[in-house]
C-alpha cells in the first residue's frame, strides 16, 4: 500500500568517522558525501547538475559516479552526452524502516533513502502493552511491508524507532505511558528482535524532525512540534538542529505544573499540563454523553474516541466544544512558557487532539497571547502538516541520517 510521496529532504546521510584530515582517502570520501548529498536531496539528477551543485569538476563527478555505480550504490541512465547522464540511487543503496509506538498502536513504514514512503501498516495494541507484545506486533508488520514491496530484510540499512516516553541512552525512564518498558534498553531489545540496526528517539522529537524537514516547519530555523494525544510532549528544533537536552529528556511540556493542587497526573505529580489537555481527559469527560468504543471481545465499553468527541463538537454539542476550548487554553499556557524561553518561528500541533483543528487552535492562540511576551508570542500556531504521520516520517529521517553510503573509509 504505497503512500503519498512525502520526501523527507534528509540531505546527506550521516557517515562514520572519516580518514585522517587532508589524506587522499579523506578527500575522496568527502567528495562522495557531497555527490550523495545531492542525490538524497533531489533524487534523479544529471551529472552536470551534480557538478554545478557541488562545485566539483565534471571529471571528479564522473569518477565518483562510476565508482559508486560499480558498488551498486548509484545507477545511471544515459542522456544527451556524458554530462547529460542521469544519476539516481541504485538498488545497492538499500532502504530504511521506521516504527512508531503509541499508547495503543504501532505503525511500521518502509522508505527509500530519498525519503519516499514505499509501504506503511498500523495495528492496535492493548494499553500498557509490554515490550514482547509491542515488538512482536512491530516485527509482524515489518514482515508485511517487506513482502508487499518485495524487499529483502538484508536490504534494510537502518530503522528509526519512536517511543512516547523519555529515553536516556536508550533506556525507558518514565512509567506514565509505557509502564511495562521502564528500565528496559529499547534499542538493544529492538535490535535483537528485528535483526536491524536501530536508532531511537522520543516520538515528539521525531515529529519535530519531520515537520522541520518536510512539513509546516520548512524554512524555519526554530520550530516547536507539540504532540497532544494520550500524553503531551514537545519536540524542539533550535538553529536547525533537534534539541534533546543533556540526557535526552528536553521537551516534556506535558509535565509543566499548571496547578500544584490540581488533579493527579499519571507521572505522580499534581496539576501537570497533560492532566488538563491530553485526549484521555476529553474522552472521559464525554463518556456519559457519547457512545463508547466496544471492543471485539465485548467485555466492556471504552470511552468514546477523540474523533467522536470532535464530531460531537462540530455538530454543536456545547459540552464537547467546551472540552476543546478549555484544553486549548491550558495548552496555550504551556506553549507560552516555551515561547518566552525559545522564541520559535512556528508551532505545529499534532496528535489526535489536533484533528479538532480550529476548535482547539483558536483557544490555544488565546492562551498563548495571554501568557507570552508580546514580542515572543508572534509565532503562528498551525496543525502539523504531516498530521498523525509526523512521527513515522521522522523515524524514516532518523534512519536515513544514520545511513552511511560512502564506500571509502580507509
């Protein structure tokens, strides 16, 4: 099931340590990176265009293209003359994969190194699922997308993994959303289960990465992506780089204290922003007014889905409208705190609460204006362009950035 061609604009892939500075091998590897960077950004392009964009001599470009084509990293299609030959990534360049875990779902995608999504599949999970269940379902979905695209597992160079929780050196540190994973080394477990090199990050960070590269944050050096779903978390792009903080836990906006006497948050504190703005609150507040989701086993009805609450608000249900107005005001307060500190160029809101669109964002902007400094609070607040797919696209970008295509590391 190929998806729309969401190019990640990943640029040149990150590479392993180069040879000694100034050596012939180091120069050759650096020139390979420049050529590969053009192809990763633009897809198929002529050798003449590569020479113009990199500033390399045409003979140097031809030599690099020939060398990488022999390694099956690049492929060429004859055009008008040698300089008109079109170059693209070859089959030997391989593909990347991504997994995005949520509170009760997992999504798996396969993409090429230019950022095009080749196949994508999702499945539901029971809340509080353990690592064995989650990784088992992810492994099954990965097998599905590999089969769909006729891709060998050995062709997957790297996998980007997103988790909805703080991570320190790959270790899950919070019991709020994934209690059964606390203390586990998610990278080590994933690599053992999937047999692919894994690079992982918080799902909001991956959403920020995707929105910055190919979504509503394009052209902005400073971007805040806030995911409002079962939890509330932010990914921060500062000076065009993802900011993770000292040990990887930056952006936990959901646990700013709104009211120290407020409701108990699942993190153990009281009055956290998450307790006022997350989708679970909206669902529980409307449980007595809207029909809930009935699971297949018929054991017990669940609260209505967030989309059901949104539909009710759109149809004029005053209580449902108030849910989003209140959540938006609280969220605006939290975003004002970040805005006063970081002064972003744009704020993108994702997660299932963002499906409400202006029902939510109108009051977010009001809350932001009330609490942000006049000069700092001018950033537009928009729905994330990539929607619910921001984190999975970010996972592909993470995997692409970690992929090394340079053939000479001597």
